[in-house]
């Protein structure tokens, strides 16, 4: 006599998607759900393939909210966001160079010497 066929429900789909999003290996997810890894892949392919994307989106949303807020935490989040998403990087330049650029902007000059 074989096992009963597995029938996914909305709760098990959410659970598999969340566990996949957290990076839990498929064989461990299968154990939590109580099925074989092959059965997991058969019934939950979409959740396994897209769980990490939804998790990343939630983390990015939270980081964005923090980066656009106020205080020290916002500064740290904004620096991280700009370095990883906007391609900003730290450079070794003289301390007076940024001040010259700020003065140029304040004086209405777009380019030229300081």
C-alpha cells in the first residue's frame, strides 16, 4: 500500500515559499512539510524558484524605508544602498575636494576651476 497523494494547500505553499526565501535547503523543507524532496519539487516548483525573490524584496523595502528615514540608522542604510544599488564607492581624495565642489554648486557654477 502506497502513501496518500500530497495535496498542497495555501498554508503549505506560504510555508515552503518562506523557507525557500530564507535559504533553507530543499531536503530540509521537504522534511518540515513531511514529504519527499522529489514530491516537494513536483508540487512547489514555483515557491522554490521564487521564494528568495520575495524575501529579497521585503528586505529591500525595509532597507529603503530605513535609508529614507532620519538618524544614524538612516545614514548607514543610505550609504549601504548607494554603494550596492547606485554604484557609489569610497575614494581616496583630499578633504578639500568635496568642499570645492560644494562651493561651485552654491556659486551656481557647474564646472570650471575653484
